[in-house]
C-alpha cells in the first residue's frame, strides 16, 4: 500500500517544528522527501545541521504515525495541506520558511487568482480603531479581496467581522491547534469564517496556545498576502512583527495614521516614518494592485469613507476619563467610563462604543462599581451616578 505523500511533510514538520527553513536544505540535497526519509539516521547525522532534538524526533515519529495523524484530522473535519497539494497557497511557496503542513478547517481561497490583504493591530483596540479595521475589511472584501488576520481580540476580530459582513472571504491563522480551546468567546466567529473561508494553523490538533507560537505564526499571515495593513499598534506589538515579516518577504506594508497622543499610535506612526504607505481608505490599498488583477478591482465602487465610525465622546466625558485613568484605574475602566452618561446604556451598546469585549467590560464594570463611579441597572445596563 502506497504512502500518502503528505505524510512525509507532516513527519518532517513534526521533527523540525514550526517556522523552520531546513526543508530547503534537505530538498537541495535529496530529490524528494521520500528519499530523505529512506536515507535514515546515519545520513541525517552526516548532514550536520540538525539539532539533537530534531534528530530524536526524526527517528521517533514515523511516516506511519504521520498518516495516522492525517486520518485523525479528517475525522475531526480538518484538511491537511502540504506543498505537494494543488490547494497549498501559492504565496506561501515564495517565502523562505514556508510551512511544511497546514491544518485547515473550511476551504482555502485561490490566493493566486484574487487580491489578499492582512489586517492586524492591537488586541486593546479603541472604538475608533476597531471601526476602522472593520470598515477597511468590509470594503476590501466587497472588492473580492481575501482578508487575512489572526483571530485575536481587538483589530483582528474587527477585520474578520468586516469581511464577513461584506459576504467576502476571510482567513484566520491561529497560533495553536484549530481544535484547542483558544478564545472561546470567538469560537462562533471562527465557525462563521470556516463557512466561506478558512481557519488555518501550522500546528496539529491539540497544540496549546503558548506565547512563543504567535510570532512564528505571524509570518504565515503576511506570507499569504500581497500586503499587510496595520491599524493601531503600540511601540512593542506582535503586529509590528507581522509587518517586519511582510517586508522581509517582499510584500507591501500599509498603516492607518493615528494621533500622536494615543497609546496605540507609536507603532503605526513608526511604520509610516520607515516607509509604510499611509492609507485612509481601502481604495488607497487596492490601487497598488490594479495591474495584477485587471478588471477585478473597481476603485469607483470602493467607498472612501469609514462606514462604522464610533459615536464621538463628549469633551467633558473624555476629560473625566482622563482623570479616572490618571487616578490608577485600568485602561478598560477609563474608556468605559468615558462612554457612560446619566441615562443607562446597555452592555451591547457599550461594547459597540468602546470595542471592548463583553467579558472585559464586566471586569471594568466591577472595578468602577467598587469605587462608586457608576451605577448598575436591571438588564445589564449602566450609567454614571445620578
């Protein structure tokens, strides 16, 4: 019985780990991975560039084990896509450390036939930032662009939702196994993404979401796309890692300018200083790719306005929030306080105004209630003290 060719890639990825580029050296010396596998430990030792840990995994995990993993993935609704597959994303073949295997829930778009843009940014997005990311994603998706992001809170979530709102395609790239209990509040969103697009991971089922996985994951977000748009990022941010990967991969970087006094402005404004293209609407991104997709992009149909702008915060309330923040309250509490008034507001309205997810709003509410800064009302409504 012949071996599933994907199993050789899964076996190799298990040994080398995510983010490795050693498969390039292997394939420069061996005609196929089959030949490399058959060569055995003595030949692998002679190569001289494998670590002891890698050699141990090359020997302890077999191609038969890899086939069993592929079979398990199929049973739980995940496809295993390797460079031997026609559905392997063409843009990823062009990067230095392309993943040996992708685990996919849903259907990967044809990245070679349509534009693709990554939208990334801070998890602690402001209401304005979340609305901006959602609007960019909506307009890009409406023009047939695949929107790629990482499924995190804040900007990532807003980008995925904007693309879905436009009935477009979006791809979520995770830093853990697809089936792992990661941000379960976003589980319905990932299910919706998989219906028209795909949830993707380099990590096999049951892989936990450890911090070191996410910077490695970011090269796939940028690698799948023509360019990366950064919406709100602090000076030290994972989204800046994605932007750096994009530059190293020869892809474009775009940034939405932000006010100099905003805590999430340093990263995006720094990118602009370094040469990223500042953009204020989706058309300014799409114009870069008219020549690559003639007839597919209609700039006349690209809305140049942000369509989901947050409601403005009155100056008096904003000033009160600044005082609250200075008094040692959390950033979430200060932002939530700035959106409250004497009239009770429902938690769903506060989530829309602030961009803060409901679990964090509830935490901020508790903080403010204990300090006597707000009042709670029936039906999850809140106001300033009367």
